[in-house]
C-alpha cells in the first residue's frame, strides 16, 4: 500500500503539434485505404463504406465530386423554350420545377453517380403497392409526382445487371421508402461513363467511381503529406549537452539518470518556459530547412488537377502565374463539364420535364428545347457589348420587317436584356410607318431578284 502511495504518477508531455498531426493523419486514413486498393488491383467502386467516409471526412474529396456538378447548374443551369407554349406557360413550368426542387434532385443524382459510379432518378407516384406497376406517364395529369435521387447502393436491381432488371429495390431507412419494390419504368439511370466489359461485368453494369482514375495521383499526394507531417514534427530538435555524459552512461544507473534529467528539463521548458542545468552543460536548438519542398508539393498538386481535369485555381484557390491567363484551362474544364455531366444528364432531364408538362398541361411538349446556360463567366464589358449587339440586330430586323415590334419585345425579355410585362407587350402597336412600308416593298423586290442571297443571306 505504501509503495502505491509513494509511486509517482507518470506525466505525459505532449507537443502541441502532435495533436494537429494526429488529426490530419486521421483524416488521411481513408485516402490511405484508397491508395492500398491500387496495389491490390481491387475496384474501389465496390467499397461504398470507404467512399462514403472519404467523402464525409475530406474536403478535397467533396470538391472533386461536387464542384463540376455545381458549375453545371450555375445560375439555374438551363432554360426552357417552346414554340407551342406561351411565355406564361413556360414561366409556369419553370416556377413549378423550382418549387418542387427538381434541380436539386438532379444535382444529387449526378453527385452520387460521380462518387459511387451510378445513380437513379425515381418518379414516385402513388402508394407502395403502386410502385411495382408499370408507369404510364400519360395518365399523370394533375397528379402528385415526387422525384427521388438515389445512388447505386441505395437502389439495387433484381437480376445480374441493371440493364436486364425489371424491378429495383429501394432501401431508404430514413424515409417511408424502405425495401420498396419499384418497376423499371419509374426510374432513369445515371451512369457517367460506360466502362469496358471486364470492369462493367464486375460492377453489374454500373459505372466506376471518379476516384478509380485518380488513385496514382492520390497515392503521391498521401505520401507527400505524410512526409511533410513527419518533417514538421521533427523540424525543431532540442539538444541538451550534458557534461560527462559518457562517464554517466557507464555507471549502472546512468541511463535512468539521463532519461530523468531529460524529462525534468523538458517538463520545465514546456510548462514553465524555464530550464535548469549545470553550468558546464549546454543547450542547443536546431531547425531543419525544407529547401525545395514547396516545389515538389506544387508538382504533385498539378498532377492531381490533371487527373481530376479541374483547373489549379478551382482546386487549390491559386490563380494562374506567368504569362498564362488561365482561360485555356477554364475552357478545357468547361468542355469536361459538358461532356461528363450535362450530356449524360439530358435523358433524365427530358424525362423529368415530360412528366412535369403532363402534370401541368396534360400533354408532352414535342418541341420543348433545353438550352444550357454558358459555363464561361464573361467580364462586364464583354457582356454589355453582346447585349448591345443583340439590341442592334433586333432593331435592324424590325426595320427590315422580318420581326415585329412585339417579337422584338418578347425576344428582349427572353434574353433578359429589357424585361417587358405581358400586358406591356400586348399594348405594342405592330403597325408600320410609311418609311417601314417602303422598306418592306424594297425587300419584296429583292426577294424576287436573283441576288437576294447575296444581299441578305437570309431569304
């Protein structure tokens, strides 16, 4: 009992940097598991837990998945136009889509498709028993329809492949859709990229995660971070020169005495900012220099950006340097967004809009046009010049009699250059002045001439 009382409690001294290092290393654990898959040649897409934890814990993984999707739907993503729908009906359709949150659902489908290799857009109509039946979208007029976004592990097919299955099982324990059987007519699959047969066969027809193709770059990134953490932990070394150290170590208790001496000195220095030592002892602190470490890290960052096909400025927040303006990188990135997100998403978007049109108008709109908004952000001066050119073109077409005043007002409203209310457009007088009538007569004469294409190129 007396021994326990006299036994001193061991005091653990921790450097403040150790906590930071342990935290960062914990966040990098999932990336380490990703890198190990590259050596074992196993498909990372078949390990949803690792992918989920990586996406949850690491901001870099979230950026790789979410950033292209957010840019694809920037400023609303797309506009809708039709010759058979009036401006009021188009506005009603756009507001209905916004109220239902359909664009958010589409973004979630693409995000899970990029992360897990596949997703599904589900049209939920009726109760649980109705989900098993074939969906006739022509019968959805004025009925309630909800769209759900799922990933490939949440919506599993009956059968060996997603292309052969007639039914899917929806597993969503957080909602009413738990183990619900859904007919294939009630969903549309989103697979960003069709993989080769051997890989596609292992994935049951689904695609692969975007992390499959960036594993080598991530491995180098992980190793570089581990090296940096070790260097930071050992960047500052305390050296205590003890007088007669060799003679002390030759004694029986010499090693224990030296360790005790170092422990006492370290405790005093860390907690009291003071150290006691013999007048013949000496204390030296050495600092490691990192030299060209920053250049090595930058090269690895560029390698990651190349694997992701995302510009350096968007991934790491650093602008272009040297003579490069960065516009070429942004153009390549915009092309990637168009080819890997917007184009594969078009079948799902058209299917969704067809259902919404039947809900509102009782019919499909065959001439419905979906226009994606430009990905490039123009400077204010260039944008103003484009608007000025459009206005001048519309005025010229109106003067030539090709467009009426009402059509010009409608087009200016569509282009969001000058916004006219519907009642303001109805009040516009399309009657032409004598000068405009004279121009139309001249245009008719040109129409009958042989040089009409040469003069106008539009008739």
